[in-house]
C-alpha cells in the first residue's frame, strides 16, 4: 500500500484543504477574509475611479498609485475567492492547470507589486532631491514605461515556476495543505526531484525582495541626506510627510511577505496553520490598507475622494 501511494501519476485535480487544524473554524475565519477582501476591492476601485475621472490627478505619483491598486486587486483576487469557496462551500478541488495558473498570477502580481513600490520610492526621491526637474524626469510616458518594464520582469521571473512544475510527476496523495497554490506547497506534492524548483523559487524571492528593498533603502538614504541639509524645520516636516504614506505601504506590504517567506523556508517547528495565516495576511492586509493609507495621508486625493463620496 505504501508503494502504491508513492506511485507517480498524473492527477487531474489537487485538493486544497484550507487551513489545516482549523477546519471547524473555517466559517468564522471567512468573516475577516471576506471583510478585508471587500474593503480592499472597494478602496482600490474607488482610487482607480477618482484618479481616472480627475484630470488634476493625472500625474506620475497617482499613476503609480493606480498601478499599485491594480496589483493589489490582482494579488487578492487570485487567492481570496478560492479560499472563500473552501470555507463556505467546501469546494476544495482545483485542476492542475487551474492550480498552476493561480500560482502564476499570484506570484507575478506580487513581483509587480514590489516593482511599483521601487518606482514610488524613486518618485519620492526625485520629488524631494530634485524638485525643479521633477516634471521633466518623471513624465507620465516614462512612468508607463517603468510599469511595462516591471510587468515584463514579473512575467519572465515567475513563468518558469509553473512551467518547471508542469513537467514534474505528482504522487497519488495530491492534497495541498493550503488555501491557494503556493509554489513550494505544490512542489512538495511531487514525487520527483524538486531541487531545481526549490532553488529557483529561493533565488527569485531573494533577488526580488533583496534587490527591490536595496533600491528602496538607497532612495530613502538619499532622501534623508537631502532633508538633513535643509535648515528649516517646516521644510523638514513637509519633506518627510510626503514619504510617510509610502513608508507605511512598504511596511504593510513587505512585513507579512517576509515573515511568510522566512517561516515557510526556515520555520519547520512552526505550526502549519501559522504558515498559512501569515501567507494569507499578505494577500489581505496590503490591498485593504494601501488605499486607506493614501486616502488619509495624501490631501489632494483625500479631497477628491471626499467630493465623489458626498455625491453618492
């Protein structure tokens, strides 16, 4: 019987179990899941609507905000609806093709999200350190090109993940203890050698997170140096206020992502449901908080949102 369970087969479906050990609480867990998801969708679509309608907001900073909103919608929508189907209707089946497709979109959107945060850090650097040339350095066309480069990078980096897994033999026990098709969770279902898959996933995570965080840190290092040279305290405060929203978004985006990555790779003693909850926090918290943060911290956007809200 043991040898039968290890026989490589080509199953038509995987089974996503949800959050192992907390199956009895799935209905209760679905309440914050669905609430955060709906708030995130409403906030991000509101941001897209307001920026699209207001000509005065057709500026590089707000175009970047729209890119961030689209990646937030993409990451949460690639994961949360299926998770809710598991929690509410016990619909745990997902085809192999559907699983690999979900994996591609959720990881590609995450890599794109990171690229947008880097572009936003560069935007703040130019705005504070070279304000007189801001309009010539960061035109809307250049922002669109940066977005395209970020999208191409995301596709090229992530596409090998599902392609490498598509040629792997999967064992008879194709139950994935997760709410979604995470790369390593699916790779562990293989009966073959996953050294290449494991190494590629680790390298991409380190390159994307490490390189992007390094660029963000460099931008803010230069910003701090420029701010310290300003003698006026009022100017100090104004310069730092322009960065507050972006710093909050960075913290809400990278903190759960880093915790999830570290616990998945190095936290063998941590309970599986902790791994899964941390992984889902990235897809829930960041999309919900980002539009709220910018709506509160950016006066121009706050005023425009208030104008349209009052009309409703």
